[in-house]
C-alpha cells in the first residue's frame, strides 16, 4: 500500500517551512511511519557552513530524513546549479523517487525550497509541478505579518489553477505578543483564501530542546489536519 505524500510549501523564504515540517512529522508519526524528503538543499558549501533543513528536522522530530540534491550556494536551485555548471535531476526524477519511498512509509513529507514557483531544476520544473506529478496533498506555510494576505492568495491561486485544493494554511512563526496586523491576519487568512488555518507554530519553536518540541508539536495542529495525512487530497475548488 502506498503511503500519503504531503508537500509543504510556503509563501516565500523564511516563513517557517522547516520547523513546520518538523512539527508535522511529529504529529503524523502518531499514525505510522514518516519520512521527510528535501528534494533540493542549497547553501551547503563549506564557506556557508549552515545546518541543512534535513538535519534540523531530524534533530527536532527524530524521524528519518533524506536530502536528494545539495548545491553549494544559497540561491534558488536552478540558479545555484547554473552558477556552478552542475547537472541536477529533473522534477520528474524527484517525483519517481518520492513515489518509490512512499511504498515504504505511511507518510512522506516533501519540503520545498523557497516558494511554490521556485525552480527545482534547470528545465523550469517547480515545486508546483512536483506536487501535481505526485498528486500530493499540499500545506502552505504563511507568515503572520503585513503582506501575508496577498502572498497567500497568490500561492493558493497558483495551486488551484493546477487543480490542487490546499489542505491547509500553517502560521509558521506566531509571535508571543501579536500586534494588530497579526491578530487581524489570523482571522482574515481563511476568509480571503478559503483555506483553513490548520496549525499555528509559535515563534522560536525551532530553538526548543527536541524532547520539548516533540511533546508540544501535536498541540499546534487542529484536528482537521488528520484529513490531509489520512484520507487523500482534498477536492479541487469548484470554479463556479
């Protein structure tokens, strides 16, 4: 039996995708085995010395992770590959690999790089193309502050244009003392996008000790999350 495939994307860089993916991995593990796949990681050159997203997720969630392609420079994947004249796999190859992995796990989480339309290969293939190829469920990680309504509607619109109804929105870094904009956005995000907020990740969650992270992570999700990871993709929105 093939496991579920859930793609975690965001409205841009720095909205909290990695920590949200780790929290989802903890939550989903209650229903079976979970593997987190990072198709492309950039910025891993020795001069940058940053911990990879896969390493962060493994440390926090304790689940197995797999990074498929690593590129030296902290740029969009296709830009980083062209800069170094490196050949990287096409999106279709990533899709084939994820499908094979889904045969071995109850749930495979795929964390994207940057936003939905960032190119993962040098042929123009994007995370959106990967999600479509996989017929995956998609969660969108969003920011809480000013600008998030526009960015969220653009991302949700791009998904729906390809026949994917997002499974939910995730507030990637909810401040301890939210201001007026954050409080209004929390109410307005589901109203303007038509997509429910299924999780609220507190700011600084990634700095928790792994034991605390794993204990608290399930409390950040609503019960509606059990549909995306348990019963297949949501139906596409009715254009009428």
